[in-house]
C-alpha cells in the first residue's frame, strides 16, 4: 500500500481549474520531486494536498481518504513547508510550538524542540527572537523545523530553495536528505533547482499546464536530452 495515492486530482482558484486530473504516488520513505515551469500548477498541487484550497478527485494516505481541513491532514501525518516560508511573526520557540499544535505529549514536544534546535543551531540562538527578524535562510530552517514538529510521515516542501543563497540551499537539502534517511520521512518536493532536488530524489513527476507530462525514476530523466535541456540547464 502506498503512503500517498493521488488519482485524478483537480483544483484551482475562483472557479478556474489549474490542475486537470493529475495522478501520482509517494511510497513510504520515498523522495519524490515535481518539476515544471512557472505556472505549471506545482504550488497548487501542494496547497490542494495540504487542505489550503478545495480539491476534487481521490487522495488517500495509507489507504484512508485524506481529510479536507489542514488540521485533519496534519493529524494524518502530512505537513507542509509552504512557498515563501510562511513563518508567523512570533518567537522562534512559539513557531515550533505551533508546529506541534496537534500533539499532546509535552515531553515529546520539548524533546523535538531540542532536537531541531540542535539540527538547526541558529534556532537555538534565536529562540526568543521574532521570526520576522530572521534572515531568509534562517526563516526557511524554521519553516522546515516547524513542519517537522508534528512528526509527519510525509513532508511537503514547496520551493524550499526560493530566494536563498546557494550555500544555504546545499545545507538545507543535505538536512532534508538526512531526515529522510534517519527518520524514514517521505518527501514530496516542488523545486525550481531541479538538479539539486534530483540529487536526493528517487522519482520525478513532470508537470506541464496542470497535467502530468512524464514520470519515472530520476535516472531516466537525467538521460532524457529534452528534459535535461528544459529543466536541468545542460
């Protein structure tokens, strides 16, 4: 049984569909990357899966229908790192606590705060600082840590490299890969930096104008001259 099974997903804004019946699968512990040009529907896909916009079609998690509200979806083990980071203008520590809002195990929450402050040491140094005063890279680290505070089985990452310096991006992707290896957390990543995302991914979906144009293992996409020229830049 797949962790996430998406069949004929349709979603959009203001009565206009952006996604036109897309289907994809994420296996347990897998790393899947969704590639596509601006306007292809990548962020709409993530927002639909996270319950931030309405959707039609079938989406299941561990064989059970995915909820409609964001809190239901988080309880089912799916957490979103949104595009643009989306941190709240409260302290770093309070952002992390918000990420654990669906949990009741206070000792576990405290242990996870310690863990992510160790993984991202800047969060420990800035614990009582408002998130809005952090640099872009620091805010992205906080957004990832906050999403992980719910202990998801699937982490949705929407353009995690957006606006970040290359060295910060490298460090962030190395951390995501390590979390996948050590915790078995599956990753579904929408990313413009295709080459970097494919370095940690198993499977690729190519999204064009709201439809899946191609899918398959990373190796196949690296060997496809058309895809390499359009999305990998070489």
